[in-house]
C-alpha cells in the first residue's frame, strides 16, 4: 500500500529532521510530503536536504504563508498524482506522535477517514493550558452540535484519508483555509457518505518552535460553522462510496456515521 504523510510546515526547523526520521523508521514504508511556506527559519532547506539524503521525502515550496488548508490540499494533490492509497496529515511539532500512525492505517481498513482523537476514551491532551483545552473543547462542541458531525474530535489534524475520499471531494470548493478547514473537510466527507473511525491519542503540547494559531481563527471558525450549517439545507451530493468491511468489535475506536 502506498502511504504518504503530509506535513505542513512553517518555521519548524527544530522539529522537521527528527520528525522525518521517526516517520521513515515506521514499519509501514511511508513517504513524506513536506509543504513548506517559505519558512523564514530555513525549514524548507532542511527538508530539501532530507529529500536528497533519504529519497523518501518530497518538498512542496510555496511562496509565503498561505495557510494550513491550502497546504494540505497541495499535499493531497501531489500524493494523489503519485498514486497514494492513503494520505495522512499531521503537524510537524510532535503534538501528533508518529507512533500512532500504524494504528490509524490499520483502522482505515474499515473506515474511509480515521482520526487520531483526543476526545474518545483513553485519548487526551498533555501540557495544554486551561484556555487551550476550553477552546478546543468548545470548538468541537459547537461543530458537532451545529453541524451534526459524528466524530468526537472534529478539529484534529491527525487523519488518514482513503484516496477515494480526496478524489471525490472537490478540494477546490473548500472555502476555509486555516484551522476551520479541518471542520469543513470532515463535514463535506461525512455528507458525501464517507465513514469515520477514531483511535485515541494523547496530544502533547509542542515543546519546540512556536504556535501559529491566531485569535483571528476563532472568528473564522465561527463563520465557517455558520456557513456550513446553512449549507445543510442544500441537497446532498450524490457520490458513489465504496463499502468497507465491518470493523471487528473493539473499544479502541469509535465509529462515525453519515450526517445529513
Ligand atoms: N505550510 C504551512 N504550514 C502551516 C501554516 N500554519 C501552520 N502550519 C503548520 O501546521 C502545523 C500546525 O500548526 P501549529 O502552529 O502547531 O498549530 P497548532 O497545533 O494549532 O498550535 P499549537 O498547539 O500551539 O502548536 C504545524 O506543522 C505548522 O508548522 C501555514 O500557513 N502554512
Ligand atoms: Mg501544534
């Protein structure tokens, strides 16, 4: 199976080399796509060097900080063009521990999208200030209750998508770009009839480098949720969605369902 891990980066020079080493050491023979937005700290050049040394890393260089959503999309398009079967997204800052990836891929036998989730039993966060916990919990609560999303962690960026999902969703119609991209993507996927499953992860606060999340994101997220809530009145897209095998009974994952 051809697995690509897409890592958007902006000023991650302290993390990128260690992260790539961890990813390439996983027993799943994944390739890595770094999407760097001309990081002033030189992350893009470090990634180029890793590409040269390993032959399993490729780098998309963009002109400037163009946002997380379009970074994912650039990575998806490259991975799809190169024949990827599974496309995984994760942060570069070790908040998403690479050791969870084999579990995400394994569960993807049964679900079109699998999520590394903080909000299922045995999942959680480590070293997060109270206000971050509250913000994340609140964003999930609002997204789930307003949009009818079934996944417990709708704002998680640690995901594994089947190729089919990303081919079916018209990526160019996704409006939001920052962190609310994750909610919009999940909404569109579930509305199209794709299934989601979650494995518990412990999300660790970044230890190196700085956060890129801005206050602005809160307002953008509210706008996104309002816009998507209105779009629920439109007819659902009619897509043909593959049927996956039923998952074996396990308390290690939580099944999502199609939302209307
Ligand atoms: N290419 C690209 N990557 C970005 C951009 N914004 C953030 N990233 C990367 O996206 C990932 C998530 O960003 P973080 O700053 O860790 O955001 P966060 O995880 O919400 O915030 P913290 O919890 O404070 O770490 C990291 O790998 C960032 O380097 C962007 O505009 N372009
Ligand atoms: Mg982070």
